[in-house]
C-alpha cells in the first residue's frame, strides 16, 4: 500500500505544478503590445509597454525558478533523501521530540540557501531594471539572515509543541494542536506589527500635521477610535507603495509606507485609510481569522486521521513510522484540500475588498478613491488584464478595472 501512496504523492505534486504552469501560460494569452482601449485612461502607451515588459520578465524568471524547484523536489522524492536526512539527524539525537526539530531546521536552511540566488537576481536585476529596488546588498543579506533565524526559532517553538502533543496526547492530538495554532495566529495578529516588523523596518508616529489632522477627522466622522498612525520606512527596500491596518481587540494600528505618502495626495491617503477602516467596520479581520481557524482545525483533524496510517510514513521509504517524515508526506498529500481552501480564501478576500471600497466610496470622496487606485496601479506596473482563470486562482484582490467598475455601479 505504501508504494501506492508514494506514487499518489508524486502525481499530486506533478498535478499542482502542471496546474500552476497552465494557469500561468493562460495568463500570457492576454498580453498585447498595443494599449487596450479600456486602459487608455490609466496607462499611456509607453507606461503600458513597460508594464507588459515587467510581466514578461517576471513570467520567464518564475518559469525557470519553478522548473528548477520542481525537478529538485522530484529528485528528493525519487532518491529517498527525506529518509536519508532523517537517518542522518538520528546520529545526533535519539529523542523523538528533538529529531523532528533538527530535521526541519536542516530543510528550512537548505531551502533558503537554494532560493537565495533567485531572490538576489529578482531584487537586484529585475526589480532594479524597472526602478523598484532601493535595497542595498548589505541590507539584503541582513534581511536574509534575520528571516532564517526568525523562521527557524518561531518554527521550532511550534514544532516542539506539536510534536510534544503528538507524543503525549494521541487521542486529542488534533484538538490541542488546533488550539496551539489558533493562539499563535491571534498572538501574531495582535503583536506582529509591534514585535516582528521592527526587526526589519523602522516605524515612527506620523508627524505630518495636515495629513494626520485629515485622517483623524475622517476617523471621527465614522466613529472609529484611532490610537496609532505610523509611517514605515519601506523606501529603503522598494519604491512600491503599500499600507496596512492591524487590529485585534484593543490593538489598532494604521501603518502607511513612506512611499505611499510620497505618491498620493492627502485626500487620496485618507481614502486608503477609509478603505482599511472599511475592513474593520465590516468585520473582515474576524471573518478571515475565523476562516483560518476553521481551515487549521480541518487540517489537523485530517492529519490526525492520517496518523493512524503508518504506511504514509513508509511511502517516503522510511523504515519506521517517523512523525517528521510523515509530516512531509502529509503536506504533499494535502495538496487537493489546500487548493480548495486557497480558492475559498481568495474568493472571500475579493468580496471583502469590494465591500471595503464601497465603505470608502460612501463615506469619503469617490474621486480620490478612483485616483488613488489608478496611481497605485500605474506606479507598481500592475497587470490590469489577467486571464480570468489565473485571476480566479491567484488574485486575493480584484483587478483595478473591476474595482472601478463596481464603484460605478454603486454610483448608479
């Protein structure tokens, strides 16, 4: 039976790759060198041509990196390297609690090393070519080291807890693991901006009096108590603009990228805030948290059911029913379910974006809302005409054209 499971793992991995590449190819079918009529009021011919060049370069780069990643993983599976790695780790410890930790630490480290050249090329060649990169090589490598250490230690805490639960509470493994992940998700929602972000970026209270006054005036008009408005130094890495709103119970924080402040007018920036407050007023944060919690619960329940099948671990050519190797096999077998959840997440996210736009439209100047969307798309060289299938699978936000069209319907 374990041989059947092994080939199922291979076919699911191949299926996921073929699906993603098929969608990516379909997306290229919408590319054209001539400026489409519906985009003429957003892009001029030169800027549109630049956006298409950007898409083509990214597509070629992604195809090469995906192919290398795909065939590397195939070799790992076919040559039983996961089992050999676990066997190697067993030379250093016999602890069932520590071995999975060493096993995944090595995997994370090797994966980061293998992806490093691609990340470097994308940042300092592609993003540099199109004027987006502002990072230095020193900052790039410091970020990489910080990311490795952070992911390894945060991952270690979670993995040790889940492994301990697996070893000590078999019958209630999925319930306790679910609680741990739910607590971790809530903790990150509350403290990510105040604990994790400062490791990479500097956040300072918004000092610009005119902008701060305009933001506070709008927040008061929609009965939103705003405690903290910060500016983040995103310009030290990229010229792309962004903003986000973090909230959970008493913790509220608006964070504006300094690049966003440079690109938009005061009223357009207030619209960005209005959109983010729309997410809060419509309870989108709680919706997405609830979705994530349900998804995690289902994943751990399926995981618990699969743990009753030692053949899954044997399918990776493990000579024993190893929890660590079994987790890798389960991650690959879980592909069809994860795709369904990914689709549902994107559908819900796109719905929420429309609703947040509607809130901003009703409660603030519609003209500024449209102008901000157009500016952000143009400055980021966004692809405004993706293939519908590619958009359905991969876009968490509707395209700007669809958002503008939805706003026009509200007006009518």
